[in-house]
C-alpha cells in the first residue's frame, strides 16, 4: 500500500510545471552550501543496488496480536511499518496475513525521500493489488496536494471525487496558483489523466479544459520561470524569462530571454539532446562574462556524464568538448573557440562517520584553442571543497580551487586568479530568510579577490534577493536586487 500512496504524492506533485537550475562553480553557485547539493557521485555501485532489492518489512508497535491459524493480526500504539527508506506511521493497524488484507482504521502517514502523504482511512489487499483511500493529503518536495477519495487498481489509482495540487504554501489565504480536477487517473511512473480541469489564481477561476494528460516519466515537461531585477548602474533593470520545451523523449529546446535597460536585448537559444551516457548541446546567443557579454554562434558542446571505473572504486571520470564562433562585445574580437577537458572525480567523502562533514574532490585538465591567435593553452584543474553543517541553521564550507589562466581572449567563467581559497558561511534564519557571506581569496597575490553578501527572503510564491558584491581586485562594488517567481 505504501507504494500506491507514494505514487499519488508524486503524480499530483507533477501537475505543475517545474524549473531547476544546474549550478557549477560559477555565478549563483557560490551561494550554494555543499550540504544542500547532491553528492559528487556518478552511478550507484552494484552493492548499493542489491541492498535495495528484497528489503524486509518490519512492524514495530506497543502491542500486537497474531493468530497463526486464521492469519488475523492487530497492532496498536505508535505503530511503524518500514521497508527500506519508506516508513508508515499509524496508531492502529489490523489485517490478515493469508488474505492479504490490511486496514488503517485511524489513518496513517507515509514518509519517504522528502514526500509526506497522509490518509484519514486506508484499505489495501496485497494479493489483488486493490484498495481504497479516504481524505488523503500531504506534500512532495515543493508540492501540496489533497483529495477526498481514491480507489486503487492493479495498474492505476483513480481519484474519483476530485482533487487539487499547488505549490503555494499559503494556509489562511487562497493559493497563488492551484490546479483542480473532478477526476485523476494516475498510472504510476507513466502518466496522469485529469478530467474537468480548472486553473485557479488567488481563489479566482481563470480557465478550464476538458482533459489534461501529463507525462510522469520526467521526459515531457514544459518549464517556464521569469526573473526581474536591478543590477547596479552599469546593467540597470532587467527582465529574464527562462523557458524549456521537450520535442521528444530525449530532446529539449530552450531559451533564456534577457533584456537589460542599458545593454538591451541579449537572448540565448539552444537545443539539448540527453542520452544515457552523454548530452549534446547546440546554442546561439549571449552569455555574460564578468560584466561583459560574449556572443556564441553555432556553438556545439558534448558532455560525457560521470561514470565509475569499476564498482569497487569510488572514482568516476567525465569529459567535455566545445566548439563555436565566439565574439567579445567589448573588444569586438571574434574567434573560433575550441575547448575540451577531462576530469577525475572522487565520490563524496563523509568524514568522522558523519553526514555533517563532507569532502568533494576533482582533478582534471583543460585545453583551449583560439583561431584568432592560433594558440592552444592548457591548464591543470584542482577542486576540493570541505563542507560542515554546524546546526540546522548554520552551514559553513571552504574550497580550494586551482586553474591556470587559459586564454586572454575570453575570460568566460574564469576569474583572473590561478589559485583561490573560497570561504562560505550560511545562516538559515527561518523558513523564509537565508543570509550568506562568501569570501574569495587570491592565494597567488595574497589578497582578497571578492566578498559577496546575499540575503534572500521568500514570500508566498516568489522571493527577493539582495546581493552586495565588493570587488577588491578592481576596487569596485556592485549591488543587485532580484525578484524570482517560485512555486511554478
């Protein structure tokens, strides 16, 4: 039964579009604590996969009775049913081991991988794979969902008395955006079909549609995210619209539409092909390079995803290659830019047998060739980041990065220092406010390179970020205010 309840949580949570940014070691990534990021691992070792198969089901309770003849059982008082990483909590459960029936007469709660699903009453038969849920509600990652009734079939779940989902955490006021439907047919891991669909904004009905079919395989999701902000007197006000649209099972077209009051229209368009072992990306448009703009034309990039050498070693390898016609807007220089690199990554190391202290390490080498100069430059790359979760509110980390200056034509994503020491301190005041300080120190010149301060405040369905950056290396500073629409 826990599988079916979780499938409902995941399916309803995927009704709304989502947008996720991939952070590297540049840009907004300096504000990301290693404790919040995914570990530096490629694929699961075979031993880990084997552990997930055939996990036993355990039942803990204050009192339990079992009749070996009839198969009837009854448990009550702080009941916990567990399998692997799934936990069901209830106050009373009864059933029959022979017939496969199980009842949660006083309801229960399922917790797994950040998802929490509650049902006021539940019945399930393990033999026929059928059941019933009443008054189910909960949250999965950013999504909140609820439905009065659900019927379980061997291949699907049907919410036949209506339901709704939203990413807005508002309780006292109507959600900013809410999706309602009279019926949901959920095929776990495949698709969801909603009928008599209504879209509500701030408690007002905006539009309706008869049928809405949503792919749950994570292959065909349209994503849209707007940003509005002001970036000091040099850039002025700006509007950004990030958009992605799948055109097949593995192909996505995307656009970053940027307009700055001082720099004008700076769009970036691209297409991405995502295969099992690699991705291929084609782009045309503008990217920002340390307050300067570089235009990429017919730019093609190939990324081979990290793979372990063997199941017994915590080491993975990856590489990339990129080629395109680049133009620096400030200098006017144009060059066919060819860049490629290879990396050796160590799986995240947990020090002192604690998940609170982590170490991520990468070494590699890059090569860059510019047709404008006819030169090919290379550099060794060394990255090491030590993260420490001090408490639920405090995170700190220190990173050591070494990368030689690879080209004087384009400084794209490359600070003007070879060896950097980066210190970060993050204070999570509450569920709405986060304050972060980042200091970047040039170890070659023995002086501060840059200090960044950011405060982020989350509202209901949007957030505002205030960022002050002290650029010691050029005795300058900058200020940025950014409005980001979230929960879309």
